[in-house]
C-alpha cells in the first residue's frame, strides 16, 4: 500500500500516509467537502430532520 496522496511508502506514525503533510491534506479535503460519502437511494425526505435548523434559541 502506498500513501493515497503522493504514492510514497507509508510511515507507521501516519499510516496510511507517508507524513503529517499528506495526512493534513487529506483531512483538509474532507473538511472542505471535496470528499463525500454517497448516499444511495435516499431522498431528502428520508433523511432525519436536523434539530438545529430553524430552531429558536433557548433562553435562560
């Protein structure tokens, strides 16, 4: 197996990556939305409602 970013051999501390830089690049892609996990056959109506969307702030 090689680093999924640069194809170099992985280092145990960063496995499956070869270095912190490649691990950080991969994380940045996930956080930016460049990577996503597909949802097969699900419509928006089938997804659970987000309890934080359109909710009134709680007052104490």
